[in-house]
């Protein structure tokens, strides 16, 4: 039996700590266990967050080890190694795959019924690796995918069109990375086709520059402040809330894609109905021929990286 009010977070760097803070202050869980190779870092983050909990909702935030994850309903993995100067993407992936293996081995030992939410990058590839190593059902191993990319798209479109971004309905799908794509063909503003909305108001319907801003947002943030962590932390909260409250909401998470859009055995960002068990349904939303081509190219990028990786 799992405790639906208990969550583990592995990795207490900027992203893991921001996710812990966000979850602790929103009352989704009553117990958070923080784990990091640097035990002092995990202890310090747990103390710091705990001291502010009295201003929000009751939540016990503690540092611990893997045995403390027993009966956790969800484990969020934000651990990983940074890229060394001159290191190739494949070398970085190889090192992070080794980190993921060591983490998943411990998780399967202590909480084999938990839902795994992978945040570490490259998130699609590491989600696939976690799925393969854990042997968990695919619906219980998911990644943050393009949830944040989609939020960025909705925010920027809302700014451009003068509407609340929450009324913009559009997805970014594919790899969380340079090969991702925006699904313009079904984008709408509260049911009004995006092109019709723009034409009716004399607005430009050329969004190529806007999507480049979405795709390069992380680079700009990193240049300005060294890392991105608030946006992804709020994305983690959104995904976790969908799962723990059984919302059946649609989010473009990284999921196992075989059998959808003619894709192979890869994990990639696709719209999914997300509920208490994790992925409930992968949605094959309509794509234009060009979008379908882009999605397949994105999946090939991921598959080529996996093919080179020696697990």
C-alpha cells in the first residue's frame, strides 16, 4: 500500500529544491522526503522549507535516505550531473544514465508501487531509461515532457494576442529540446481557431519568431540567472496535482509512445490524460502532414541517442 500523502524528491539542486518548496507550500502532500548525495544540502533545504511551513499548510519536510521512501506514492527524480567543458551530449547522457540506474535500483527496492516523475534532463531519454530499468508499467513512469514548453507558448501567445494565457489552447509536443514542435493546426483561443482569431482582429498570424522564443527561453534564462527552476517546479506541481487528485487533465508529458502516431519504443512529449494512476490515455490529437513529419524527426533524434547508449 502506498501513502497518497507522501512524496520523495531525489536531487536537491536548484530544480529539486524549488520543486520541494512549491509542493510544501501548496498542501498537496503531508510528507516530503528529500534525498541528495550531498546529505548536508538535503538537510539544509529541508530545514529551510520547514521553517516556513507554518505560514502555509501542514507538511513534514525531512531529509533522509532511500529507506525513508517506503510507501511513498510518488517519487520525483531531479538528480543528475552537469555537462563538463568539451563533453559530448552522448557522454553526458551516459553519465546521467548511470546515475538514473543507481536511483531506480533503490526505488524499486523500497517503493515498487510508486509513480515516478522524471524531471532530470534530457528528460525524454531519462524517462525511457527509467522505464526500462524499473520494469514498472509505462503509465507509472512519466517525465515532465513539454509541459513547461507548452506553458511558455501559451504565455507568449496570450501576450501577443492580448488574452489570458489560460484561454490559449495549444500544445508543444516532441522532444523537450531543440526538435520540439508547436501544434499550430489545432491551436485556438477558447474554441476560436487561431488563424480566425488573428484575421478577425487584424493581427499577424506569423508565429515563427514567437516559437523560437519558446524554444530558446531556457537558454535566455540560464544566461541571465544561471539556471531555470521556478517554471519547472510549478510544472512539477501541476503534474503531481493531476495525479494525486485524480483530475483526468490533459498535459503533454513525456510518455511511452509506441503505438501512437506510428512511433517506436521511445518516450516523448505527447498530450495525455493524467490521473491517479499516472497516464490514463495517450491522445492522438490531429496533426498536419508537416507536424507529423516534425514529430517523427523529433522521435528519431531521441531514438538515435538511445541506440548509441550502452545500458
